[in-house]
C-alpha cells in the first residue's frame, strides 16, 4: 500500500533529515516509526501526504507515485491525526468529524451520518457528544474525535503523529486499547510516529527503529525485542527488552500445564483420596462442561460434602491469547503461583512462572528460526 524507494530529504542548509529510505507497508498493516527526537521519523510520515517534499527517491501509495498527484487531493485521501488534535473550536464535535467528507463534496446529511457512525466507533455517543464543542471535552475525548475525523472519508491510509502523547498514562493506555479495537474493525494502513518504544511494541504489526535519518531495523515487535539487529537497536529498546516482549507474546494452549482436577459434584472424601494417591496438594474445580468453578486444597476435602461446597473462588485467571505480561501482572496482583487460562469459561490449563519463561524463550527462538512457536524444541531453547 505504501512503498518508499530510496527516499531522501536534504534541506538547503545541508541538513539531511532522512537518507535512502526503502521500505514497504502492506495493506491493513499498522507500522510504528520509533526513534529519538530529530531522527527523521516525522519527516518520513509527512512526506507521505506531501506536507514535506522529498528531495530524492519516490513514494508510492497504492501503486501511484504521489509526486504526480495534486497535494490537496492527496491529503483528502489520507487521514491525518496529530498530537494537538487541531479541532475547530467554533464547530461542534459532529461538524468537526464531518469536515473532510464535506470538503470532498458529500451531501450534508450523508457527511453527518458518517460522522455519527465514526463517533460511535471511537466510543463517543453522537447523541451525547455530537452537539458539544471541543472545549467541553477532555483531552482524551478530543483525541478520539481527531481519530474519528481522520477516518470520516474512509481513507485507505492513516498517518498518526504522536497521537496519544498529550494525555496522562491511564488515558493513553485506554486510547491505545480503543484504537487497537477499532483497527481490528476498519483495518486501515497506518503509519504511527512515536518516541515511546513500549507504545511502538504494543501497537505495531511492524516497527521501524530509526537511527539518524536511517532505519536501523524494520521487523515485527517480537523480532526487534528478541534479536536487535544492531547495538544501537539493542540500546534503544533497552536492557529490559525481555520484559517488554512479554506484552507482545500471546499465551498459547501449548504453554500450559494440566493440573489435578476435581469435579464440582464429586464427593469431597473421594476426591481427597484420589489427590493423595496422585501426590497433589490442590486441584482446580470444574463442572461437567469443563468450565472453571474455583480451586480447592486437598487437605480441606476431608470435611465431607461435595467438592463444589468447599471450592474457593478463582480470581487469578486470564483468557487464552492474552499477552504474557497480563498473566504476569495477575500473578503479582493476587500473589499467585499460577494463573488459570480460559477459553470463554472453559478451562484450558494453568500458566506457571516456569511455563511463562518457557513461552518467552520459545517466542524468541521462533522469531530467530522463522518458525511457529510450537515447532521450537524446548531442549534447544533451554541450552541456548
């Protein structure tokens, strides 16, 4: 969808902002451009909509050289979100959102209907917020309106320059979550500029790590964190890149242990004898459908009755596919030695600290070998 071919930008004073950039962004892919201030990442993004003109090379969008396209028409076909949002203070939220459709000739009713649809998509009820003015919104709400406005004319490409940088960390994480949810629905081709490696890792399908005017590594978040291409990249992503990688490594069924199980309607003394033979000190409690009902200590089962009557509530659990970071956080929050992993309500197994570490090591090795995690022999990982 977006292709850079030996693109450079040199200013009259001799300053080189970017030099020889060549990379491609696939349709529906979210690519984060990350690096220190002055490295050229914002210049790269602004050349896509010709707010900055390259001095060498060419940029193609959907196979078309943008140098041959009228800049105004080009910008109306590309969504643009900036940190300061840039809403018109004298226009309502609904009219702000409908700006680009109106500019490209949509009828007012159609433009406003599209605006209402997009406000709903970003989590702002148009009936509640549509008639308000920007000054009546919080910073996070204004940022949501900015995203909605950028999407209103249904552009195939979305450019985002530090879009969540002007809000507090809690709201920022909420906006990131909302944007990921929205991107899963609309699947735009996105270039997102950030200086925050954690944001780049969390949001990006791929990451371009910038040095000075050049891309030092262009790869998936897992590969960038697991195998930095250069000492510069390793330094930039930080010595704690293993911890960062927890946020991009999903829990898979193969990562789980299968603990002892007791059924909710099983007689407690019978379950106690069985667990004694197995040498188990506790068991998860499931119903007939395999859904998690809690857990129980083996020595508590001697009291009689059914297992279900003695079961404890299970608070330490995560859904399958959640990042390892979430599981680690739940372990710490509940001071638990393991977390249950569920598919809906159905119990799949437990993730222990040892299994979490194993999953992380498998993930790193899988990226290095270019194979799925399930094909990695853990013996080779453990010996690495």
